[in-house]
């Protein structure tokens, strides 16, 4: 009697040993996932498993994660099918909501930070000394919503010269997933060499090297026919008045021909380290860089060459 009374007291007092619960998986109603793939461990609580089994089940893929800033609904039937397909047997109790709402963890990349990243990448990749760059212009970029762990890279074409317009490829990637790719047109304005007059010069003045001074100006400020070498206009006459500081233009000068018809000229043919010279007679006239026909006085053969200096013509060899 005493023993029976004692057992009744234990049961009524709630001290009886409870039944051991089996393993279970409980999926939450809402979850924010960090990666491009939704895994069971991101959205569920796993209980009653050994560490190895829990790790294996947590890695079960339920599908692709939505794009940053967007949500996605996974219905109960879909969840159960993917979990069972992942190797979870019928002995494991599943506690699933009618539907699971999944969102992707995201952060906002400010447009100003993206512009700074592009600017830094250009400075690191360009062959110019920063002191030789007059101005770099990066267009305004909008803010971008990206996964929390996304990385930003900036790349350029292998043959990019970084003079004038340069194209940067801005890529935002989360692991192997490319979230966004954008082409960014960057303007790199380098300083260029030009020449101007040392003091005010009036129309008709004949220029010499002593009359010229070297100018260092942004390339965008120079006309296409800006004088880049003092030799180009040595002996030329001005067609108009020019002020100091103005980049001298070839259109403003009348350059006398370096070779005139009937002149004796030096003919030069080069290939590698070999140079052959001969004397010829010019059959035409022209300035630096222009082609002129010349008769070789030894062979009487007529050939064409490029004028490279006064009474000097370079021939093809």
C-alpha cells in the first residue's frame, strides 16, 4: 500500500520522467538569408540530431535566394519536398508554416563610393604620373542595392591608354554570382606639350626657335593642329597676330618647304641597324612629313620618299 501511494504521489506531482522527443526540424515563417542560395540551416531550427547530421541537413538547398531588396514565398508543399529530397527521412518530424517568406540580406552601395572606387582604380592602372593628369572626370553613379557580402571590382581593357576617354567595367559579385555589371566612361585629361610665342608677335613675322616657348596644357584644350615641335615652324611666317600663352597652330603659319624642286637632297634608307645613303634631285617640293619624288643621281632611278628634315628624304627599304 505504501509503495502504491508513493507512485501515485509522484505521478500526480508531475515528477514522472517525460517521454523523449524525437528529432525535429522547425521552419520559421520569415527569414533573411545571406547568400545566393537558400539553405535549410538559414530558415530552420534543427533539434535532436548529432552534430554531423545537423550540419548535413543544414546544408540542404531549398532554392535560389531572391535578388537584394526583394522577397520570395516558398509554400509548405515545396519546402517538404525539398527537405525530404535532401535526405531527411520520415522519422524526423517537420514543423512547417503554410508558406515561408525569404528575403536577401542587402546593403546600399553609395554612388559616391562607387565613383571613388573607379577613380582609385584608374589612378592605379594608368601609366601616367598623377602630376601629368590635368583632370579626371568620373560620371555620377546611382546608389546600388547589393548583397551584404558582395565585392566590387573595376577592370579595364588590356590596351587601354588612359588618354581622353577610358572605359572602366564595374562589377559587383557575390561569390560566383554576378549581381551587376556596368560600363563607366571616364575622361582622363593629361597635360600635353605644345608651343607658343615668347612675346607678342604680329602678322608676317618670321619665327625661329628662339621666338618660341614650350607650353604645358591639358590635351583637351589643344587644337588638333597645335605645334608640338619647334622644328615644325622654324622659319615659318605668321598668318595672324599671336599672343603669349596661346598654343600656336599650324593653320596660323606659312611654313616654307623643306625641300624645293631641283634641290640636291640626301636620300636615306634604313632597316634595323643598317642605313644606306645616296644623293638625289628633288622632282617636287613639300614640308615635313610630306612625300616627294626624288631621282637617284647614281642610278637615275626615280623613287618616292618622306621629307624628314631640310633637304633630307627617307625612303622605303
